[in-house]
């Protein structure tokens, strides 16, 4: 993935535009709700990183390569 479009977008937004965006976010969500939103986003990112780096081979049950043949006691 290229980050070029993001860099172009960030280059087009100036300082005053960022101030307006932050002010709108404060008005829409309020100062009390923003830390909760950021905390939830941080937890989500942490869970995602843990899931990506987790080794799933230890959790999957080992498949048995042994083929068991049924023994019929009546044929003996």
C-alpha cells in the first residue's frame, strides 16, 4: 500500500483547517467522550496487533496420523 494519497491529503490541509476539525470533533463528541473513544480505539489496535502476532499453531489440535482399524471380536 502506498501512503502517497495520505501525504497529498495531509499536505492540502493547513493549520487552521486542523484547528477547525478538532473544534468540530470537540463540539460533536464533547470533552468527556473523547478520552473514552481514544481508549477504545487503543484497545482495538492492541487487540489487532496481538492477533496478528499470535502464533496459532500451538492452539490448533494435532491431527492424528494413526489410522485405527476397527477390530471385530466376532471374527476371531
